[in-house]
C-alpha cells in the first residue's frame, strides 16, 4: 500500500507541477516545445505504469463488501462519462491542450462546454468515481481516487493557467460557463441545444461504451458484466 500511495501522489503531482508555468516555461525553453512534450509524456507514462503496477500488487483489504447491485453504478454512469469525453475532445475549448481553430479567441462557449468548461476531465472523473462502489477495497480507493483527485485539481489548475495567459477573454468564457455541470445553464448564463452536442457524438459515445463494456475483461482481467 505504501508504494501505491506514493505512486498515486506522484501521478497527481507530476501532472500539476510539470504543467505549471514556473516549471514548464524554463524546461520548454531548454528542450524546445516538442522536447518538453516528449519528456512530459515519458515521465507521466512512467508514473502511470508505477501506479498500475502498485495497484495490481497491493493487498486486497475490503473497506465495504461490494454488493452485486453496486456493479450497476459504472454501467449507469459510464455512458454519461463517454459522452463528455467524446464531445469534449471534439469541441473547440480554450481549456483543451489542442489549439483553438483560427479566428476563435475562446470567449464564446459552444456545444458541450455550455454544460461544463471541463467536459473531458469530468468524464474521466466520473469514470474514476463510478468504479469505487463495485470495488470497495483500499487499493481501489487509492487508485481510482488518484484519478478523481487529478481531475478536480486539474480543472482548478487549468482555470488558473488560462486566466493568466488569456486574460479578459478567458474571464469572459468563465462568466458564460461553469465548472460544475449544468450550473451555468441553470443560472441562465448560457443556453444549450441538443443539436450543439450532435447526434454523431452521441452515437460514437454509445459505440465506445458498448465496446468498453464487452472489452473490459480483455483490458482489465475482470468482466464488467
């Protein structure tokens, strides 16, 4: 468990520290943009490998007894998580690592960003939280909790970095969106039409959900069914 806890802390902190301005700027200037991205990817992959390996080797100490009914939790939540991830990756968004299309300053939310300005992180966070109830052991709590913590801290971290880099344009975007899903819509700060998310994204999300459901045993060694 000690190794797993250290791996979880390293996984979270390396993401946040390496992407922070005081670290990213000087290192990127020395290594170049591509060099920094390569170094970042290798370090994160190494920490992820450590986290997965430590989780598999950790003893199973139950905190609660997983009931059969709890297996329904991820089956219900994961379609929502997939929609957020797919729509998030395919919608222009100043919180994304990908560059904005030409002519867009990121101040106007579109599509899924009207639900939350961090759709991908919310999708990944829901994945992590949804897998806690059907596991119930200490190792799973640390493993999935690490991802959930990274997603939450990552949202705050990205907001702070974008606010500093984009200034008024990002503050305008924040004013029309929300960190919490649907908060901006409920407060009347923006309006969402289903067509903005798009049928194609919904279909792709369901296909990926069904594929992950049936491929779960192959990927993880345990059936989601």
